[in-house]
């Protein structure tokens, strides 16, 4: 990611769904103005989701996603359909591409049902309307673009909302502009509001960022949460001071006034807690990200499950990004070691990364997730909700490390609202 790029996790994710040969890929190419997806008359040409970051006004930075056909068949086709279903978990707004010559099919209706279940706003784009003109001898449908009244599809009898329906041709370009306006219209309300830390700072406040540069740190750059937090501090006209654990005490001694807060990498919690005066607020990037993604309260309750772990209890440790695992990796090495030491038992740890996340979590006693900086808010919520619906405790890297080091109350002082709801604070916090 370049320094001027908007990270994919902060973009509105707009996915195109539909049957094979419904014209999804041609439509994506027409909307993006690029030959992003391979197009052919052969069914199933799109075999994997295709992602394209772009600017779509007035929605702003978006991520366009082309998906394999939902009606694919066979063993390989079933795997492609599963990939499409996974995209639903991160979709903020959707376009259903339906062939105007056939109208809505049963597969199309299944897709709209899945979108409705997840409260994902969507547009029905009837494609290939240039062929409809040839077949019917009428140009009215294509010229109209957005229908003026609610209509009922002739083949299925399903009601089609006029506001979210458009007839388009990727070949002639008819009504593609209308479609883009509609996409922006339903996408704009999905833009994330709120900040990670900037709204808790005043001008000239000092925020110290403790950033270890070790074998696990990416070469030559800061990780995304560190970049985002630093930018928000600057936007608040506050003063970011970056240091490493080895130079942390010296950094504090050089400051002319007390920092408003200290934000550390979670794996340095024990050391930084010892070196930080009690009158200075301390938290971590991971805890801030859990709050930013809207899962902090659920993750707080999930900590209870740590005390209940037994030998052989299956624990899922999941990261939203993919990176080369180092010998001191926090997810696969440090967290399991600390949990074994704290509990005195040997759970069975399993690991996933990137887009991998099990549909069925019933075999797990606990899910421990990273801060989710590489996941958009909807996908992070989807994972947390999946665990909640299956009654599987769900928690967060930073909270677990804070809890295991015995400093959880201190690292949550930024969030007094968690304590204001009766029964909201688990016994392990007190």
C-alpha cells in the first residue's frame, strides 16, 4: 500500500453477483472503465473473485468485486460458489446482474434473499438490454434506464423495486452512468463514521506510540494500524511521538510534559506497563482496532472463556491478514505460550489467516481474533456475529494479552462506557 492510498479495509466494498453469462464481468469492466475481468461466451469464465480499488463519486474510495457465477455446477463449480458466498461477508453494497432477456431467475432470487438476510443494499441491473431491443423491436426499456414505477418480473412474479433497478448495456454503454449514480447512492450511507483515536485527543496533546521493530515487523514500513493512528493524531492537531520498547523510558524523560496516552503493540504490554507511570493512560493498537471495528464489547465478554479452557480445548486463533510466520510470531507462538502458562493446561490451537474463517465454529471453545485492520467493518462484524450465533466466545489479541498480563482494567480506561451498562463488565475484569 502506498502512503497516499486508502487501505482496502477502509473502502466501501461493492460486489457484483449473478448467474454465469449474465454479464457481470462485462458490467464490471463498463463501470470501472477498464478491462478488469476476462469476458467470454463460455460459462464460468470468472473462476475467482476479482478486486479493483477505485474512486466512485460521490461515494469516494470503493473496492469493486467481480464474483464467479452463483449457478456454477460440479465439484469445482461448487468451490467457486463457496468463494462467492464468502464475498457476501464483506459486501457493503451489491449489484445483481440479471439477463434482461430472461428476467429474474430462481438463482437471482436466491442471491437477493441472501443480500436481504444480511441487510446489504443492492441494485438489480438488467444486462444486455441492447439485445432486448433487437428481440422486441422496442428501445423504450434501454432509454428509460431507471424504471419509473415498481414492476413485477414476468417470469417469476417477483416485485422489482423501481428505485434500485436499471436496464443497461455494457456493449453500447447505455445507462452505465445511471448505474454508477445508483451505486453511489446506495453506497454513501455505508461509509464508516467515527475515528480510532482522533476524537479522544485535543490539539497539542502528546500521544506516544510504542512500535517494536523486530523480526516480525514488515521491512521498511509501518503496519496499517500504526499508520492510521498516527494520521488521526496529526489530524487532531495533537503530537505523535514514535519510539521502540528499548528507547521508551528515555523518550518519556525527554518529553516536556506528560503524554495524554501511550499506545503500544500488544505484545510489549508487560514491559511498557512496568515503565509507564500510573497516571498515564495505556492501551494498544489491537484494542483500539477492536473498538473501531465495533466488536470490543463482545470481545471483552469472550475473555471469560480463557479460565474455562482445559487440556485439549480447541482454540481458533485467526488473523485477517496473511504474512510470513516468524519464529516469534504473536499468533502462532506467543499467544499460545502465554495461555498455556496462565491456565496451566494445553489447549489444541488451530490457526487461520486472510480470508479463511470457518463457517462452523462448533468445535471451538474460544476464537481469538486480531484487530482486523485488513478486514472491512462488515467482514469483522460477520466473523464476530458468526461466533455469537453459535455461542462461541469471541475475543481479541490485545484484550487477551492485556488480561494475561493482569493489566486489563488499565488498558480499558479509554472506554468507560463499557462499564456504564449494567452487567457489561465480566467478572474477570474486576
